[in-house]
């Protein structure tokens, strides 16, 4: 990373800056932790916390805002689950949310069949977010943990459309699930069954090189290399590689050689100045923008892309892992 790119990334909201300090600059823990502590008090984190409803929700709904309509352009991103995802991923300490877990237990219900919030519902991605958010906030989400063990498909992954009869795993659903399982393991502690399920889901993606069909080796779809920050529910190889980086560090293992093609694609998208361009913006209501618009250099993509490539390059095994 060039000095100009480093300076550009450090000139950021605390939600992003502390991760640059930790993962790219390798600042001492007391430095990046001090920046992380600021997230709940200023910038994106403080602003989003201020928008929380008295009953613990955001926008009056669990997954959709209370006033969502069929005319909304895309998925609204303002409701409780999406707001919790952002705060968690930005590094906000759970203590800053006070008794949010209890308030959601008392007041929040899923739009699907009015189910209790911390019990989850039937969508793999929604349940993965709720598992991670519950582990972060100290809610009892053991029922969701078991749900994932019970609903893993025969090919090793998950599909949000299982309720419609699908028996073939989805790239999107499987990535969101293994990300949620890893968050849970790191926050609460794992066990053999949960770890085996996460590894099986990761193997589903690895066997397909993160972007190819297993049947004929052809690319799955163009969305695998369409990079847009913030990452929502959609799969792309940068999002997946960042999970495999975190999972490998947690498991204490080197990068899997089958990630090489995906790494090459991320590297190829990097601009000469060390940045990545925002390729699109997912349609839907947001509380406020946190990154550049389409066609402009994205600080979030630069953070994630740079740390993925650094992890790969620093841990490559000569003669075994190439890109």
C-alpha cells in the first residue's frame, strides 16, 4: 500500500480507521483500541445509535422498516437487523447498546409469522445475522445455533429457499451462514458440531473456488466479482475471501490453495494507486451513506481488499499457493 493510500484510509470515520490501524498499519493495540472506543461516541456509530427507537428497534421493524412498501426501490437497510449488523461490524462495544437485547426480546417480532426476535425465523441469512448479533449482545441464541445444525443441506451448505423446497445450497446463503457461525464461535465459543458445520459450509465454497459451478467448472454468475461496499447479503469473492482470512486466523491454518483464482480477481481489480472502485450501490433506503458512490474509490473496499491480499501474500506457501 502506498503512503498516499495509507494516509487516505487513515483520514476516515473511526469505524473504518481502527481497522486500518489494526490490519494495515499494524499499530499497537492501545492505539487502534482507543480509536475503536470512539466509534460509539462519534461518527457513523454514534449517529446510528442515536436513531434507535425506545423499544430497542430501528425504523420500527425487525428486518423491514414499519413503513416498508412494495414500491420501495430495493431492500430497505434501515431496520433493526441491518442496523445491528452495521454497529457490530463497525466494532461498537456491546455495552454501548445497554439493555437492547432485553428490549428486543420484549418488543421485536419477525415479519415472518410474528416470531420472537431472538428465536430467529426460517431464512438462513436472517438467522445468521441474528446468531452473530445475539452472541455480540449477550442474548440467548442457542436455539438458532441448533437450527443451523438441523438445516444444513446434504451438499454441505445452506439455502434460504429451503422453505420453498430447494435442496441445493446457495453461495449467498452459505457465505452469510459461515460468517454468522464464526462470529458466534469467536464471541461465545464453539463446539465440535458447530465447527464441523462451519467447515462443511466453507468446503462447499472452496470446492467451487468461490466462483465456479461444481458440475462443469463454469463461472456461476457475474455477481461473484461485483464489488460494492458495504457488503449486504450478496456474495462476492472479496467478501468471501475476507471471511476465509478471518476463519483461517481463528482456526490457525494457512490459506487454502483453492482460493488462488479469487485472489487473482481481487488483485486485478485493484487500481494503480492501491484503491478499488465502488462498482455499484445496492438499491434501498439507508440512514446515511458511509462510502463513495459508484465509480469512485471506496475506502471500505480498499481496507478489505488490501488486508485480504496482505494475508494471502504473507502466508503463501512457495510452490503450493499462487495467484
